[in-house]
């Protein structure tokens, strides 16, 4: 017999009982809270961030950004180490026989890499030294090119000493880029330097064209290169007078620190683009022989190698970027600290249109500069690194005018009166003086706004002997490795002969740097994790 369906039991209860239960539950919760309080455990509060009214908000954000960057670098380094370790293990697995030999695994991995992968590759600094020595040996007259913005900083006592010790070679100073300094300052430097050595004021033409374009330009009435170049006549006459006094053909070596305009001078003398010229430092990597006429041959040379014991400002301004791997922030900070006076800051602000209204330190300056120029990272924080690159490229480039005063005295130890007199022998110095005066007269000089007073750090020590070249610092190695490991973009830059840092400089005018790769990869990972957490199958069924 079918049993009748029972009615569900009612949940109704008396109010007295319901209130009693609710009271008990409240008491229980209160008890739990009390116990938690006794244990000192509090609910974590949500971080409200830095309020806009906080006085040091920018500095705090910058610090946080730096910390984040450091963490990223550390992660990157750890990743590289792991990859290396895995590679090493894989090699061991492939060649287990090698384990029986007593060679340490680390050495075993590194040695064949350097020997097999790059068989004929030499340290580029050593190559530079070899080439430079060859140029000095081959020359009868050596032109030491000085950037008129910091002539003393472009003099290298070690190289000058080597020339003096050779006995029979002549040394001439060429004050190039004279268009970038005020005329009075140029005259002061000319007086100062002429006391020691024959000095020529020069302004190389910077808009030189190749042979084919030259032929087209010749059809015009006045070749524009001539209009741009100044001091060519003075230099040519000086060399010719010396050649005539010698009575034989002469070789003229052109030497100097990077970017002083060695190749531009040769191009100006030839009125043709023969040597490679460009803003990136250290473009010339080997000697290049250029016949000027039947009797005079000019030799272009790679730049001097700077010694690491120089001041940081000198290192920032005179290190060939293709050889040294510099950190833009350090380099730019060193330059900024060298231009550190109230007056300079003021002119800085006006001239470069940086419009940075006063700054406490270099970091503060670069933060404000990045904000002004719209150089931002992902998340909107100012891109300090890009701002530093911008400043560095302007100071080592060919358009920014700055100048420094000649010192009260500097007596190079390798020059005594006899040597100085000997160096001047055979040259028509009176003619040179009048020609220099004419060259200065012709020059326009920089705009008033372009006059930034700079404090020179004095002569820059260079390295001329290969044996004196120090081993790479661990940080340099690390930097090089990092730049090598960066993606295809930089490989392309290397193959095109443009160094990575320089490449970055050329990219600077592109305002935003928000597309930095490391942050992107990180967020993608995060996103993929978040996606994994969401299970469509369970949620939508
Ligand atoms: N304003 C100005 N710029 C110049 C002058 N001479 C050279 N430059 C610029 O300076 C930069 C470097 O010139 P280069 O001739 O390549 O210098 P370099 O000494 O041969 O350089 P490296 O090959 O790196 O050793 C180029 O951008 C030139 O246009 C000058 O007299 N005035």
C-alpha cells in the first residue's frame, strides 16, 4: 500500500528561541574577535598610495621606480645564470666522456667559446692603440685636434710625450669646432696654446657631400662647402711652408680624442666626403691614407683610448662609445656635476629649452627633464634613463655650444723651452698668426643663448701602449653581455655599424619610451596566470 506523503516539518519557532540563538552567535563572534586581538592579529588594510599633497611624492615614486628597475635587473641576471647552468649541464650530458678528464666544467665551457667562436677577434682597444702608433710612426707632422669647447680636456699628455720622444716629428694643435665658442674665448685659447705649439683655428664643414654629389654642386657658382669651412687656407699654407722647408714629401697624421672632428678636417681639406663622419663616437676604427696633393699626404686615425683613472666627467665626454659600454645615467650625471654653478644652471635652463626650474641633484634634474619632454615609462613614471641619454648625446654631439676658460698655467712636463722652440722650427708663424686672425673674423660665433660656461677637468690621460690597457671591469663585461643578449633590434644596429647606445640616442627624439620590453613580458606572464585561474568550464556549466 502506498504510504501517504508526509508533510515537511515546519521551521517555525518561538521568537524567544530565535532571539536566544542570535544572541549566542553574536557572543561567539565577539569572543573570537577578542582572542584575535589578544594575539595581536589585525586585518591588513588596503594601501591607499601616496597622496597628491605629500611634499616628496615625486622623490618617493622615483625611488620606488629605481627599486623596481633593480629588481628587474636582478631577475634578468638570475635568469641568465640559470640558462648558462642549464647549457653547461646539457653539454655534459652530450659529452659524458669529458667528465673523466680533470678539467673543471666551468673552464671547459668558456675556453672553446672564446677560441673557436671568434678566432681572429682582438680587443678593439688594442687595435686602436696599434693603429694610432702606426699613424704616429708614419707621420712627419702630427695634427692633434682639440675641441674648442674644451681644448685642454682634449690634450693627451701620454701621446704628446710619445711624439716628443720620437725626436724629429712636429706637433701642431688644431682648434676645431671654433664656431661653437665665443670669439673672445677662442682668442684667449689661441694665445694660451700658441705659446707652446703652433696652433691653427679651424671650423670644419659639417655638410660635406660625396664625390658624385660634389660634381653636381660644382655646377653652382659658389660651392657651399667653402662657405662653411674656415681655417683651411691657414692649415694648408702652414703645411706647405713646412714641406718646402723640408724639401721632401711629408705625411701628416691627424689624431685626437673621439668626436673632435679629425675626419671632418680631412674632408674639409679635400673638399670631399672621403672619411666617415658622424655623431656616434669612435666611428674611425683604422688608419686611412688620403693624398692632399703630390707632396702632402694626410692620415686619418682612430681616436685615443682614454685611461680609466680620469675624472668621471672626462670619461663621460671622451670615451668612445663603440668600445666602452657606458651607463647613460652615470655619464650624464658626471657632465651635469661638472657644469654645476648657479650661472650654468640658469643658462642651461634657457638655452636647451629644458625649462627645468631649479634642481636639487642630478636625479631630480633628469626626473623633471623627462616630465618636460614627455619621456615616460609604462605606468606614467618619468623615464630618467632616456632623459640622461638626451643630455649626454647633446653634450657629446656637434651642436651644443659650451666653453671653458684657459687655466692660469699648465706646463706639460714633456715640453721645455728648447722642445717648444724646436717644434716651431720650419713653420711660418707670422703668416699663421694673420691667417688665424682672419679665420676668427670670418666666424659667426654661437648665439648668446648657446653660451654655457663649463669647468674643464684638465688634460685627459690616454693609453698608448697595448700592455697598459686594463682588463675589462666585471661591470663592463656584464653590460656588454646584457647588450648582446637584447633582441634583434640591437643586433641589427651592430651589423649596421652603429653602437647600441648610439642607436638609443638616435631614437631619443621619439618622445615616448613607454614600450619598454621587460615590463611588458612581466605583465603578460601575470595576465596569463590570471587567465588560468578563471575556469570557463566550471563557471558556465
Ligand atoms: N659644429 C661643428 N661640428 C663639427 C665640426 N667638425 C666636426 N663636427 C661634427 O662633429 C662630429 C664628429 O666629427 P668626426 O669628424 O666624425 O669626428 P672624429 O674625430 O673623426 O670622430 P671619431 O671617428 O669618432 O674619432 C660630426 O657630427 C661632425 O659633423 C666643426 O668644426 N663644427
